[in-house]
C-alpha cells in the first residue's frame, strides 16, 4: 500500500511538471510572435512561473534528500544513474533558462526561446522516462503481492491472527514539519 501511495504522489508530481512545461511553451509561443505587446505578455507569464521553476528544482533534488525513495528502493542501478543524470541535465538547463529570462528584454527574446524550448523538451523526456520506470516498478510489485496473498491465506487457516497494539507516535519538540504530507517521509 505504501508503494502505491508513493507512486501516486510521483505521478501527480509528473502531471504538474508536464502542466508547467505546457505553460512555458504557451508563453514561448507568444514570445515568438512579432508584436511587442505579445512579447511583454510572454515575459510577464514566464516570470510569473518562478515558483514552478523552484518546483522543478525541488523535484530534481528530491532523490538526494529522501533516503528511501521509490526509485532508490525499487529501480535498478542503471535506472537510478540515468534518473540522476537527467535531473542534473534539467537543473543545468533550468539555470540557463532562468539566467536568460532574468536578462531578457522585450526586443531580445531569442535566447529565452531557445533555452526554454530545450528545458521543456528535456523535462518532457524525463517525465516519460520516469513514468516508464514507475510502470515497471508497479508491474513488478503486483506478482509479489499475489504470491503474498496466497501465502497469507494458507497461514491464516493454520493459526489465529495475533493482534498488535500500536504505540502513539511521538513528536519531538522543536521540530517543524512540512505543510504538505510527503509519502516518502
């Protein structure tokens, strides 16, 4: 059940990343038009997406912060290395895009368009790759669950079920917790 919750969280995150990529592409489309008013709108829209850019960076750093992440627990070493390389590439392209955006003016948007398109392409390819790994992880988890049920059902007949008493969770004073629950923590 924990694996399912983690995978669902990652899928929601991927959906948000793809939505952000779509908003970047829409703003870049405005920047590629000839009217100055469209360029102004484009710059305003792109600069308003800064919290989303921070979200991209957080996604790329999440594997480093979470020791027992879904990828590190279930993916092969090759898949983990590939995922980490993709995260580094995204961070590099995100940095270049942010720099270009910071110094962009209405009459100089070419660099923003180039780096923005590179970022969205890389981001979309990463989400597709990550999604394929998640599909594989989920696919590998289902056969094991079926075997476990069969074993559990036979053992249930042999002996009565023991009840466990849960201790209340202890909260350490002075530690602030995140506002949003994260399935990895």
